[in-house]
C-alpha cells in the first residue's frame, strides 16, 4: 500500500520530483513497478514542502487520486522548494477521514508518511495508547494506523529523540505489539531525511551536484539508485546517506 518520496537538494519546481519523472509518484499511483501489496494508489495523495527561510512546511492534500486533480499540475509547475515529501495512498481499510488520512502528516517542522500496514489494527496497538497523553489521542489527525504511528513518533520527538531515534523506537514498539506489520516510514524536517524499511521497498539516489532522493521505488532507470536493505534505518542529508540495521523485537 502507498508510495512515497522525499527530496533534499537545489531549489526546483515540485513537479520535477512528483510529476515529470517517467516512473515518478504520478505514474506510481496506477502503475508502480516495485509495490508488493496492492496495485493502485488512488485513495488520496499529498505533498508537503518548505519555503526558503520558513521551517514550517506547507501542504496540499486531496482524498482522490493524484491523476484526477486539476489543480496540482499548475501548483507543481510554479511552486519551488529545496525540500519536499510526497505520497500517494492505497488505504488498508475504507474510512471517513478522506484527505485527513492522506500523507504527508505534519507536526511542527516535520512531515511524515507510512508505507505499510499495522497487522491487527486497531486492537493490536491498544496497549500502546498508554504511552501517549490522552490529549494526544484526541488530536489524532485521522483514525488510521499511520496517524497513530505518527502520534507515537511525535511523542518521541517531544521527549528529545532526533528523527532517526524516534522512527526506530516506534518501529520497535509497533513491531513488538503487532508482529507481521509493515512499517516503512519516511520523514523530513526540511534539512534531513529519516526513513525505515520494515517489510517494503525503499531506495535512495545521490544527485550530482548535491541532493538526495529517498523513495519507495526509483522514478527513472538511472543505475545510481541504491536499494535499502530490509530492517534498516536510513538517515540522509543533501550530501550523505547513512544506514543502520534495525533489530527485531525479542520473542
């Protein structure tokens, strides 16, 4: 379910990342090449981006398929950014949350997307509700597994974790509570990217001249894409990518 992509690099129109590549997120909405679960990502889409000098991202999200939106091509042509996160959604379950359930989710300086599914949702994660103050449960953006995982991650950020530790901690907790879940997370604060692979694909690309792309799958046939091994934490800047193995929860 879902495809997502994050970009850090020189300031460019967002369409250069989302719409123009031959196998980019736009095409992945109906013809992904590496998707293992589901085939069409038509249950919403979104993009968040950072304007120069403003650390709080803007977002554009819709409940329908990305190919049916008449406004996006114009927005993507004129809006320029050096950092973005975009996603197309294949919902695990039908629901009434519409675009509120479409990534990227946002909080403070951060954007977040989840590619995967929590097995046994919502019952399996009921024990983890005690890790959150009640007010944070009341503030959930949507009633879906991705929104709850995002709340767990935001809580870890609030207590002092950096992006990578917040993702790793949340993956460990959710995987222990709901074995068999797929938890490929992607987030950015506009200056760095953090991601996990846990049951689904992820690739990264270093752009000549400076820049990094992290995505569910390559958006073109460049031989420079590198697949991230499963059970891995990725940390990236515009010039560097670091990979760290993630540990399986104890039986």
